[in-house]
C-alpha cells in the first residue's frame, strides 16, 4: 500500500506538471502577470509607515559585531530571518545556496556531512581536516573551524547572515570569501513553544519541538529544542552479475537520519550584566552518497573533452559503501557587561567537538578498486573579548581573540591488494589576534570606517605512512611546524544620499594561513608547507529603497586580487594543496524586493562572476590559460513570489522559488575539471501553509511543500580518475515533497 501511495502521489504531481519546461513556464508566467521584475532572498514583511502606507519591514543584522539596519550596513549581505527560513524550507546551511547570489554550498564528494562552501569563487575543494576553509562559519558568534561535519542541523535557528567578501578585520582568518553567521533564538522568559511533524516521499518524516519555560526567580530564562529528520535512500544498491563482484554491504545510497538538540539559558543578573549559555548537539547516521561511474567524452587521440552523459541513475552497484556518520557538539558562553550607556564589554568563550567517520567506494564498480575510510576527531577552544561603544561621532569595536584546534585523522585505503594501506595525519594550531574597527560620522551624510586585524598562527603537523611499500610508494613519518603572521586592514567610505539611499566604497583584505599537506604521498611533499593565501577586495555598492519604501534594491560590484591562491588537486588516492601565483575574480550582486500589495511580495536575485589567472606556474609549467576556477558559475539567478490571503478563520500563505545556475567546474586542473563539469541547471521549490489561530496564544499550521519539483538532473560535484578517463560524479537530490503540521502555543 505504501508503494501504491507513492505512485499515486507521483502521478498527480506529473499530471499537474507534465514536464519541467511547463512547470517553469507556469511559474514565470505567474510572476510576469503580476507585473513583477524586482525582488531578494531576505524574508520580507509588510509594515506601515507613520502615514499608514505600505513599506518593507526593516531587517536588523549583526554583521559588524553590533546591531545595525541591513540597509545601513556597508557590506554585500544576504539575511534570512525565521519566517524566510520556514517559508523557503531552509533546513540547514546548504539550502541557502539556491537563494543567494555568488554563494555555492554543496556536500563534499562521497558524503553528506562535509560542506564545500564558496563565496565569490573563494573555496576549499574537497576540504580535509588539515586544510583551512575560505568561508568562515560562525555559530552564535563562535567560529566553526572545519567544514568537515559543517552541514550540521540546527535546532531553533532564528537567522542566517551571509557576508560576501573578505571579512579579515572583524572576523579574522579563513574569511577570504566571506562569512556565514548562524544565529539561534534566545529564550523569551515566557511559557511557549511549538511541536511539529511531517512526512513525505522516500519515506521521509520529521519531528521537532521547542519549549520556552517561564522565567525562574526573575533571573533565568530557558529554552530546550529538539529536531529529528529522516528519509530512505534516493538510490538502490543492486548486486551486479559481474565476475569477481564482491557482496554488497548496503542496499541503498543517500539514506538520511539526523537529530539535533539545543539548550539555551539566559541569566539576567542585573540591567547591566547578563550571561547567555548555549549547548548544541547534532548527529547524522547516513548511508554514503551514490557516486556514478561516468566515462568522459574523449577525442580520437584520447584527449578528455568533457564529462559523460548527464543522466541521474536510480540504481548502481558499489561494494565499498558502508557508512557516513558525523557528530558535533558545542558549548558557548556569552558574558555582556554594559559599563555605561555608551560602552559594552563582551566575552565569548567556545568549545566544540566534531567526529566524522565514513567508509566509501570511489572506484565505481562492485570490486575493490579504490575504497577508503576516514575517521576524524576534531576539537577547538576559542576565546574572544570585544569592547563595543560610541562617543559623539564615533562607533567602535575593539577585540582580542585566541583559538586552538586539534585534529587527528585515520585514513586507510584499499587498492584491491587485500591489505588496507594505513594512513595517519593530524594538526594542532594556535592563533592569536587583535582587531578593531572605528566608524567616524564626518557629518550627516559621510561616514568613514577603518579596521584592522593582526594575527599570528602556529601549526604543528604530523603524517605517518607505515605501509607505503604495499603499493610501491613511500613509507615515512614526518613531523613539522611553522608560523605565519598577517595584517589585514580595511577601509570604507559611505555616503547617505537621503533616508532611503546609501552608497559605499571599500577595500578589504582576507587571509588564510599556510599549512601542511596531511594527505601527502611522499616525505618530500610533506615537509614543504604550502604558502599562505591573501585576498584584497575592492567593492562599491548601493543600498536603496524606492516607491515610498515598497521596493528595495541592493547592488554591489567587486574586484578581488588573490596572491598564492590555495587550490586542492585530486591525485588519485589523495589530494594536495598547491598555490596559484596570482589570480583575480570580478563580479556583481543584485538583490531586490518588491512589495506589490500588502499580500504579494516578489524577489529577484542575480550574481555574476568571472575568474582569471595571471600566473599559475607549477614545476616550471605555466597553467594560467588552461586552469579553471572551481565553484564559480558565471551567472546565477533566483526569482521568488510570496502571497498571503486572509480567509477570515486563518491566513493562507504560499511561496514559490525558481533558480538557475550557470555551468561550473569543481576542480582547477583541466582534465579533472572537464570530467566532473556541471552543466547549467534550474530548480523549482514551493510551499503552501495555512495558519489558523485557536486563541490569543495558540495556533495550528498545516503545510505542503516540494523541492526540485521539475526533477532536474544536475551534478553537485565529483571525483575525477583522470588516468582512466572517468569520474565518480554525484548528483543533486531528486524531486521531494511532503506535508507538515505545527502546533504553536
């Protein structure tokens, strides 16, 4: 009966959307019929101005370590409030990518727990635990050091902020591309909360609950939140009638099982002093992602011309896929002391742990060609002090930062010789930084901002390859250390034309420390650290509201100059960082909202990027004309339409989102890039929700939703095997849909 229900639901949907083109045309014609051509990713609500006219509600962000109106913050910035997260079905940070110009987020090859994050073309491909990400992720103000395990679920997420461009002055290392702030909701001190549940195709279901407790002793406010999501595999692992085939260990790929828990306690000791403690825990127990064997397009002389046929399969046969698990937990303590009306001292103490363990098949066949296991333990401790204040025409943020991390990886692999090749590596690093930023309001229109950060970072690394002789490779042990120092300044000039229009121009620097190749295949490679990466960005922008506050348009243009760009090169059993001497990326971002009526809002986002290498010499060979820019689609557009209707007994809200992403590459080396290339693709998502109030405090919400409604087939990433002219490529999720119910009290 369950199988029959799946078929019935599928038939109904396909009768309504007979094919992908009709679905897209229907959505586009709806928008055109509304007379809409401007919109953005920010969750927009209608409000009333002093005269009772319709205006877009203001969005408050903390991108510069203090609360500011988004329209007055001189940063190319996308913000998603709690309402937008729900209506756009954003369940973790990977879902934000569809709606944000020049942002790409995808699971790392082979699994669903690691994240490859790129902003304005800055990324770390196939991130290893010993490498540095190009985009910093911050969870309630605490830096999350590694993108391995970075796609954790977040219970009670209130807002996501995506800061584009280097944030070296205020955020520090590993923000050459930008930063992503994940901000959870503080306890209210009043009894309330919600319980929700839902189900969908592929056997999916979800459950979540959040409870705020009444304030205890007029001192402590508490919140406890929990979420659970699960679905069956998207693809079937079938036994193959192939001579010498091994028995299969799993019967499905891409099965998903995630839990998250959060506890928050706000202690308000006085009007001037408070302590805010949060504990978060999440875990995933998935089956590995399905890597499709795809033979590349070859010339008569066996030159690689491009990837194989773009076709997402429903089944495969891989004998080495076993598990894909991750756990993360963190503690954060925020102390806030309002010294006086104009000065606040803040302390942010954080400790996080992450474990990541997977075993996967990277050869594409049900025989042992290349199987690998990764067992990673990571811990980090951070301490930050901030002094935030203002005096007459000045606003300032001054701070000190300390960070320590330790990472150990056990990474055996098997080439079919019957004996796994052991591989151990790890790193410990310490960072020390002092930073500051000052805004000087020269007059009512002009503001000058200057910031800077000095960082010192020490790294100790080790590698042990005791079994190299099994595969005719080096057997060696290595321990090394090095130190890097950096000064990252920034300067911004802002001009306020009137209350609704702001211009800015800025120059800023970002930085990634150098390091050691933990997966190095030889002692010669291991002992030579790769160089630090620096990025200098030049940006101009305008943030404006028009038509008495009903239209909002934010636009930014940038030019990034990168020295010693760190690029990951996949070399078969391992990956290795190498530096491109000099490169540049230029582009624009546009985000707009149009409040058409009190009940209808439209959104339009567009991003453009183009990267060039000025110098990329490796071993005396120049690659600047053939190397590609990973995760840098030239064009990206998203359009959204949100509508609400008052039915008398409740409110009916609907949202539809369409996005189109240009072709892109996932590796810089030409052959690897061509074998895994992603063609341009589009996605269509939708959600309809009915909210029925029961009384002043209680309400019920019923919803239906769908993702990738046109069932687009598109590549997310891949693993190239250039020596044999094929790749193991991974595809985005097929069409999913479901329903949900939520009780709010």
